[in-house]
C-alpha cells in the first residue's frame, strides 16, 4: 500500500512539473503573439510566469534529488573508500537538511507575515501568500527527499553521491558497464 501511494505521489510530482513547464511555455508564447501581432498583451502574464517558474524550481529541486539529476563535483567522494564515501554522503545530506530547514523556517515566517498583512499580488487577483506557498512546500519536499536519500545511504541501498554521473551513463549506453565505485569501464 505504501509503495502504491509513493508511486502515485511521484507521478503527481512529475505531472505537476510537466504542467507548470507547459503552462509557462504556452503563456509566454501567447504573450509574444499578443504583443507582436496584435500590439496588445496580458498584464498578469509576467507575474504568472514568474510564479510558475518559482513553483517549478522549488518542486524540481526535490525531484532532482530523487532522480539523482543534480550536477555536482564528486572528486573527493571518488578518491576515498566506501566507508568514508558513505560518511561524506551522510554529512552532505545533514548539511542539506540543515540548509533546507533554515529556509523552511524562513519561508514559514514569511508566509505568516503575508497572511497577516493581507498583501495582494501585483497583477493577479490572489493574496501574495497563496503564490508564495511554493517556498514552504518546496523546502519541505527537499527535506523529505534528503532524509529519504540519507536513509538509503545509511542502510547501503544507495550510492553515497547524489549527483548525476553523465560519463558512466554514456559508457553504459555505448555497451560498457560500470564498476562498483561508479567508475565506468569499456565492455569487451
């Protein structure tokens, strides 16, 4: 049951990211057509696109953690043994959770202040706090993903680096394979 809920949540996350990207693209295209063909435009389009971009980035951060799509420098991690690599990975996770926790707290305080002040968005007829919900939601998701990856690293079910390995992926696609430490080698 938990695996089913997890899969449903992952599909919802991916669908939301696709919807945001498509909506941003179509709204921007429509705005360009209105501006250059009809000498007109939508007053709220820039604020809507900017808000959607914020949602896309903040939800996309946790998606990148889940799919190991973030680019990073793993020279140090590759130069140490498996135990040190695991400790290094868990330290990085801990620092990421600390950072995301500070950001979550700050975004929560910001959202509470926006609710109390009743500030409206500049061009969209919504309260500013509604548009800014991407902050606490995004950082909350980031904490959950980091904790999940930390658990997988601690239990030995995931590699200790959370970054993409484009070179190993390219060699795998060419018919090679990958060694245990993540270094790619050519297949015979």
